[in-house]
């Protein structure tokens, strides 16, 4: 079919031509819907027009909101990429783009290996086309033309979410039933506090959401009632993401109350990180296997199946970038290496955890720690690396790169440990080693780590 109808172009730009078959005409009739649902996945940016194409996850319709400006002779996304440093050109983004565009662009990982940009299906997080999402897109378009909000809320779905019961009750009372009564003035900005202001309008709340991977879910609520907002999320998001979103709302509500009654609050940048870790710990505790493991193991122990056990962690630091920490011990639990790396880039928590594992794999290869088990305190990352759970499309290449690096290093296992068993790597990730550099200790740990290592390890039994 390609040889006959579009030998030198992409299928989305093909034409019917003369004497086209009934099948080909039928496929072309659905092309407008496919175009509407497609977006670009960045690899080198050369095929993507900054202003015309859909390429920014988190933005409405994946398009840039910044008014068109002239950046140079080319308008391709490649103009925004530092190919040598394999990162975004922050100076160009700061000079030419609105803050909301800039934030969402910086969340997009730059591939380590260059290739051709890819068209993906924007209606699924995996990027894969599905008939269900295509029908939903078509049906929503029909309703939009009539100006109606069609989807009834399925409130039963709320009670089936895997989140703490108090968050479900909060969501039902505050979001669904709208029973929130505001104070005289917002505790964060002193403006009149209403239901809409508390959760959507307040500038402090908007700054909390801005760096979060859930920001696009927050933006869906623009100009919608709380019921419409919840319906919109149900139509477009899986249960896991809705659960995480409601937990984040609960954290914002909790901070509002702390500020109102106790005059204490967390920093804006801390909220989403703590909410993410809280729901992770909750989900881990719901697994009988995890509960048993937590009850039985109160101290870290080296893997019995690997020659080396590496623990990794990431630290998202306010205005200080991201820290990546690695600690390596041998089969007997003896210290072999500690490494810390600091980046100026402020990654969101999901990407930061993945980059910590990536750093760990680099250390495995560099120091020949073959037959290793890499442990992390983010269960979701461990499951993705083991192929047990899908990841968001934009992080897919990061995980592909991690697996590619691990190939040829002998057996590399990925496993989860609780946060309390990962204290040494957590301390290392918070160590200040200077921008864009590494500090590495081999055989002898740094002084700040000695006590944590001695308190942490539980030696394997000799029996």
C-alpha cells in the first residue's frame, strides 16, 4: 500500500490519488481523527515545528502557548536542544518562552542516542493507539461541537481507588459535594477564600502544581466546576493517576489548614515530593508480601544472590538541582564504593529516581561490579525495570537506556527496599559535591557515612 499510494511521504500526508481502492479511501476518511490524536515524541527535534506541531506533554493539545517569535533560520525543536550536552538550551527557553511552556519543556527527557523523531498516539500515556481512546476522542469532539458536557460522574469509582480512606472522604466532601467553607482570607495570599480559590485559583497552589508531573491534570480543571473536573479526569486518566492527584489535593488542603491554624507550612517545592512518597509508602504497605518483608527486616542486608549490592536514591533540592547517590557493598556487607553526582537540573521525582538508577548502572560498568543487584526505595521504578509495569511515554527512553547499559554487565537485578533501609544512599544523595560533577570514595567511606553504615547493615547468616 505504501509503494502504491505514498512511496515518498508519510501516511498522514498521503493523498487518495486516481483509482484509489475502497479500502484506501476508507483509511483516509479516518485520517483527520488520527491527526488530531497524534503528537510528536522528541528524539532529535529536527522534524518538529516549535509553533505548529504538537510536542509538549502537559500543555493543552500538546501545543506551545507562547506567541510565535523568531529564534533563527529554523523553527524546529532542534534549535532548543544542546546536542553536545544532551540537554535543553535553558537560556533560549528563558528568553523566548512563557513560564508554563518552559516548565513543561524542561520535563521532557533528552535521548542519549540520536535518531528520528517519532509520531505517537497522544490519547494514551503509553503512546500506543487504542480503539477505545480513538472512539473517546471522536465522541468528545462531537460533544464539543454541541457545547455540552456529556460525561456523568461515576462516583463509585472514587471508593475503589487505592488511596487512604481519609483521602477518599476528603475528595467526596471537599471536591464532589463542595462542602468546603473558606476562611475570611486565604492563608497563603489573603484573597477571599472560596472552593474554587482553595484548589484552583490561589497563586501558591498554582506554584505547587507547576513542577509536578500531575500538572496537566490540574490544568484540566480550568473553567470547570469540581464535578466537571472530576468527570474530565475519569474520562482521560487511569485510576492510579487519579489516586495520586487526589492525594496531592489532600496534601494541599492539609497545608492550608496547618498554615491557617498553626502558622506552619512546607515549602512549595516539597509538597509534591512528599505526596508522591506518601502514596508510594501506602501502596507498598497494602501488599501482604511487602508488609511481611517490612515486619521481618528492620535492617539492610546484602543480596544473597549477587556478588555486589548497590543502593541508589535521588534528592530533589530546592534551587539546588538534583542529587544522585550510590552506595555499593559486597556479598559480606563490606563497603566498596560511594558516589554522589549533582545536576543543576531540577527533575521531577519520577525522572530523578530513574536517573539515580542510571547513575548506578554507569558505576557498575565503570568499576566492574559484575553480578549486581540494584536496590531502590521507589517500588514503581523497580517494577518498570523488571517489566511488570508500564511507564509514561516521555520516560520510556530513559528506562530503555538503563536496560541497554545493563546489557553486557553480567546479571543485573532490580529490587525494592523500604525508605528506612535506604538511609546511606539517601544521605549520599543530599551531599553537596559541586555542580555537574561527581565525588567518589572507594574502599573507605567518607566520615559522614560511617555511622549510617554501621547502624544500617545486618550481616547475613553463616549457617
